[in-house]
């Protein structure tokens, strides 16, 4: 019986780990920009200049830790109460952070390569 249920549970685990839909990510990006998260964490989560804020991508913290840091932050990060970022917005924001993309290497940016020639 256990062997028969294993594929079912594996399928459920894979479904739970799938990427968020593009609209959710876009809403999260809007919140990230509106609340100026980029000013400390960088536009791609790479961390701020001169230690302004830690790197948050890749490998973001689990959602529970993310929520705790936003609601009751350590260090100098501003507090984001439910009145500032509600629960749905928090989930959208986390979806954006989870799905950030790394910046391309300089060699992969045509505009820069053309300028260097």
C-alpha cells in the first residue's frame, strides 16, 4: 500500500514547489519597487552597495522567515506591518523574490559588447 501512495505524494510535492504564475510575480515586483526594497537589496536581490542590505537571491529564506523579517525586522530594516503590506501582497512579494533572475554576464549583453568594439 505504501509503495502505491509514494508516487501520489511525490506528485503533490512537485506541484507545491512549482513556480508562481506571471501575474503574481509581476504584482510582487510592483510591491518590491513601490516600497523601494531595491534600494537596500538591489534590483535583482544581489544585495546593496556598501552593505546596505543583504543578498536575498538566489536562495531566499523560507516564507515563514521572510514574513517574520518583514513584520518584526532585525537591524535597520524598516518594519512592514499588515497595514503597509497585507497578507496577499506579502505572498506576491515572496513569489517575486523566489523567481528573480540573475543578471546576464557582460559578455551576453549585446549593447555593451557593441560599445566595446
